[in-house]
């Protein structure tokens, strides 16, 4: 079994439907899909292990979280950024090397519809 950095992450969102559309577009290139959805939330990840959960924010407050998602290669990072931007993401760092993080760090950053900083990273 491959080691992973986290078991699951939950993000509070204002509009589950809009956020689910954004994450479906951005996560498909990374090999993750929409596993579960209802009016109160949505879960993404491998079919048997959703690890990113979107939950409707009760108080109307959302955003502010940073989540870094593993990507298999640089092309997947590029597709994550392209598809996420088309689905409503805002640029927070175009795809490219981040040598100040590490010599092999290749990443892209977007702000999702609720203000969360979402990153795809490949360390190869």
C-alpha cells in the first residue's frame, strides 16, 4: 500500500453543487472522481476511499483551507490547473517547478469557488 499524507480532508462550502462541479473537473486529471453526493455534501477520491469531503457551510462562512493533492506526473498537474480554471478556479500559481520548495517539486495552485487554496503537486 502506498503511503498517503492524509486520511481525509473536509472543506466547508457555500454551494455544494457548484463546488462539486469545480472539484470534479479539477480532480479527474489526477485520477480521482466523485464518489458520493447529496444536498449536504460530496465526497471525492478513489471509488473505495473518498478522502476529500465537501460539506455545506451552515453559517455562510467558507474557505481559507489549503489542500495539496498528489499528482502522478507533471502532465497531471498541468491538466488539474487547466480543467480547474475552466470550471471556475482562480489562479494562485501556474503549473511549474518550485525549486525553493525542493529540486523535484512541480505544482499548480488555484483558489476554488469558496476561497480554499487547492494545490496539485508532483515530487518526481
